[in-house]
């Protein structure tokens, strides 16, 4: 019997989406809509408006009014913090509903929705964390440098109207990592969710109003990159753009920011290496790397360790452990608790992954297992069996391009210097892993890696730590104090304290 997800629509309360402009939910002026197809079955799940330039303009102007004339930017710190903490609790209360909506959005199984990095809990914790900065992150009072009786100080003020553009693969976390610090700082927001993960995000926005966030502070425009995203990133009243997604779109955002000097935060993907040394538990390393590449998001995670750089002495042990994980991955109905991994998000990405697998074989890498489209009851969906490539040269396409699928490339190395050179030989610099029993080596190697986040003998997500990348993996950081400050402007104030100084 063919797989279907239609029976779950009513159970999670899914309904067609709308735009949110100044507290009003409505349709696009053009009447144009997007019909969402479920990636596991190609069934129609629901539809939502495609916002055009006029809709985006109205949303941005609503955010502008809320910032320039509304109470949010100047609301007392204690009150704004209480509202965001209240919202975090609301997210936790609606966790099951939101996980179900996400499963109908992007096919991420409920089993992964309980893992911290993919859960509603991580989003709630991020809001709690950023709310905690509201009454703590401020400016400084500095002594006069040249002498005299005057006051020198700095102030942190909200940056203004923020365009927050979300990807489809981690809507809970990235909703919180963008809106959490923006709202905590006193900014107003126009949010664009991915067209492949809209329904859960719309419900999260509804809960903001229930928590007491004033109308106009958060507005939502749904739709595609063109026309919706393009109209948003080029709007002259937007002060900052925060985006997570592809390098191509990131470059367009940098270009579009130039005329008005918009502030920009970008997270643009990675080709993260796991460096596995001969003194490590190579079996654990193999299971960890292959788990990141296959379980949950099926490798559709920017920080997944998709390149394994493995010492020749433990090479076979590593591959054997990775094969074991590959064999344990299960696909199917995302509401089935026994399903452990997602389909690829759309047919375009399915074709791209299969093409890169073929290219890897043509370039001479050894395909150990997988790399085929699933058949049988799964044939209508975008499922690819977990693939392991061995004997990969670091110059091959599968070692350099972000596949964004369940494909692990295993590259052998001989010594520490070679491992570091191979790890840094990429245009990306988002994450990395170091597997070793030698603490000195762990820190020594971590300091030499050109990556924004390095995990030692494991990897996890923490909402209070900065996350972002070196090189072409992006600009800026999300999470922690640095994220809060990225949504502020720093103002210097000088005041003479005697008439002689005037």
C-alpha cells in the first residue's frame, strides 16, 4: 500500500495559511497561492498566499510604524522580558502540536522532534536565554581620555526593522535564534518562512500574539524567493536582514544590502569535517558522523559532518561502524515513531543528490553502500538510501560541494598536519569535529581549524553559544550575547559636566 500522510491533517489542526500584517491575518493582494506537496508522498497538504511586492511593502511599513511609534522598542526591560518568557512557556505547552505541523511541512519525523537540536524545547530555551539579556546587555561609562570634567558613555539601541528569512530544515531553532534576539533587543520583524516549512512557523507566530506581543511587532509574509523574498531584502525601510540558506541567495542579499547599507547576518552552509585520529574510539566516531548525515534530517543540515577525515590505521573500523548506522535508518510515515529519517525536501534536491552520487562514482570514489532512490511503498517520496563513499580525494565534488543529503565522504590521512590541511581545504568553515583521546591534541587541532564551531568527541547544539561560520559559511553569529548585540546599534554619548567644558 502506498504511503499517505493525509490522515494526519485533521489530527494536528492544519489549516491553510495567511499573511500577518499589523495584527491582521489576510490573503495576498494578487490572490496567488502556493500549494505545498509533502516530500514523503507528493500529496497536497495545504496552501498559503504568495506575498507580492505590495504585500511586503505593507508588512514592512507596519513593522516600521511599530518601531517608530509603538511601545515595543522602549518598553521597560522587565515587561519585555516577561512577555518573551511567557512565550517560551507557550511553545513548550504546544510542543506536540508544533511537531505534528512540522512533520506535515518538511517530513521531519516525530522521533527527531524529540531530539533536543530539532525540538521545540531548544526554541523555547533560546527565547528564555535571549530574554535574559534584556536587562543586562548595555553600554559602558568610560573615564575621560583627555582629562576634564565630562561624561563619556555608550548606549545599545535596537537596530530597527529586521527581515528574518528562515530555511525549511530547522524552523523551530532558527525561528528562535532570529526572533529571540531581535525581539529582546527591541526590534520589529518581518518574517518570511520557507515555502517548504510554513505551517508550523505560522502557528508559532499565532502564539506570539497570545503571549501579548503587540500588533505590528512581528509580521509574516509567506511565499517564494521571487517575488516575496526579493521584495523583502530590497525594501528600503528594512534595517537588517538575517538569513539562513544557500550561498547563492546570501550573495544576492549582500548585493541588495548595498544601496541602504543594511546590516546583514548570514548562515550559508558548510562542508564540515570530522577528524578521526588513531587513538580515538573510531567506532563511536563512525556512528556519530554517519548519524549526523542520515538520522533525523537525512543530511539536510548545514553543520552535519559530511566529510570524515580518518587516519589510515582506523579507516576500516570507522567505515564498518558507519555502515551499521546506514543499515539501521528507517523511512516512511513521519508520524510513525519507528521512522528515524526524513525524505529530501523536494524533487529538485532529490535529483541533485542522485547526480552528485553518480559524479562521485565517475570521479573514482568507492561507493560502499546506498545512494539509490528508495522504491516500493516509498517510491513516490524523495527518499535516498544512506550512502558512504570511501577512498575519496578531497578535491572531488562530493568532498567539496554541500550535498545536503545522506551522503558521507570518507577521506584517508596519515598524520595530524595532513588532517588539518585537508580539513581547511574547503570554501566553507561552519563546523568540525575532532575525535581523539589526547586532550592536548584535541585543543591543538581545534585551534588550527578554520571553523565556527568545533566539537570534541561529539557535537551538540546549545542556544546560549554563538553559532556561525568562517569563510563562505556566512557573516556574523546566532546564539549568545553576540547575537543579541547584532540586533543593536552602539551609540556614543558625550556630556560636559561643567560650563568650562562647553
